[in-house]
C-alpha cells in the first residue's frame, strides 16, 4: 500500500480525526494477531491513549505511527496470551467477529480472517504472525513492515515467506461462499431433525469438531474426530438447545449459524468446508466470546474510546 504520509495535526480535534480514520485498520490488525475481539479492543484503546499523550508535532505520518504502535502492542499481548491460553479448559477458539456489519474488519483484503486461518496463525510466533498479517491482509511493503517490527527489510521478507509456507502446508482447500452456505444449511437441517445419516454425507471422513466452552458443563473438552462421531454429537435438536431459534449470519467472512434461546445468544456455529464436505465444525458457547461477537456487530457505531 502506497498511501501518502499524513502529517499529524497537533490539536486534540486533529488527533481525534486522525485516530478515527485509522481505527478500523488498527482493530483489524490487532484482531488478526490476537484472535480476540476483547484483546484487540484493548490494544486500540491503549493506542489511543498513547496517541493522546504523544508530542504530535514531531510525528510525520500519523497513520504510520498508529499502526506501528498498535502492532507492537498486539505482539506484546500475544506473547502473554499464549501463557494464559495454556490454562484454558478444552479447545481454545478465536473470538468470532460479525463481518456482515464490518466486511473487512479494517482490511484491504479478507486474508487471515477465517477461523481456521486464525487457528493456524496461533501456531506462529507473535512477530511472524504480525508480519504475515501486515503483508497478506493489509498489503504493507516489506520496508514498512520492517520499520513497524524493528527488523531489516530482508528479515521481514524472510519471516513473511516462512509464515506463508507454514500456512500453505497446513491449510486445506476451501469451497466458495455459496457452496459453503449450502453445506452449512444442509448441516443445520439434518442436525435439527437428528438425521445422523444425512449428517455423515455432508461431513468429510476426517472431519474434526471443536467446542469452546472453557469448562462449561456438558461441553466436550476434547476434539471429536471422524464423520460418524461428529454426526452423532451434531444431532442437537433434542438435547443441546431444544426449542431454540436458528439464524444464518456472517462471521469471519463466511456464513455461520447463530443459535438463540429465550432471546439470548446460546451458541455460534462456524465451519470450514472443502471438496469432500465440511471438514471442521467450531462451536462457540463461552458467554464472553458470544458477547464479543455481539459487540462486533455494533462496531461501526462505536463512539471514541
């Protein structure tokens, strides 16, 4: 991206204007690095506080300053988050975001937004994750990435290439949005009627189901693998949330299933799909993560931090 520098306005009104202009991108960068709406919001808030207290008369490019600040803050949070997530009960999944409201979450590209990709990014070191996000999702040149991450341009390029190869090795082939939606709708229809056979036909043979409940009673604390086992636990109509309402929404750039009961969000179900059918099913039932998704739906209307 080759946007011209924006000299900083030293006034408070100018600081507010500059920050509001770049805030969606700051959130998008931090969210992709951290996989957490709440943590990304905290990073954006901290970036604003630092911007507020900075001597803006010496800032030659306000956008560059704020992106650099938010990226480094996110890396610091990612380094401590890894320790916290080791104590998580059961599978940890990224917090989903409503991309129907904010389609790109501040990005020029949709890269590094799907839940499956965010999970793969978790396997990278925070600096590798940040370099990949800045390059692949936001199209920053290597020289800018090097400045943001305090690297040499050659090292920045090497880190991005290494991260890209790692993701390509583990990333599965995906289907288009229309086919993804068709498979998810078929999955929901079969699950509601308890049709295990129909579910098995929709799922790939090596499908894996994850449930993020952080120790909630009745939520699986281990991954469930294989079409037969995933089909049986997915026939939820008579047990998990009987009498609930089901709505197709958008999360992380793809169709998802929002489940509500008595007016409250009970679960969000996301999936990834390939030529052989649905290969990953992600159940989000942790209340904090469901609230984070609801907050992301209102992001475009958020006031100043």
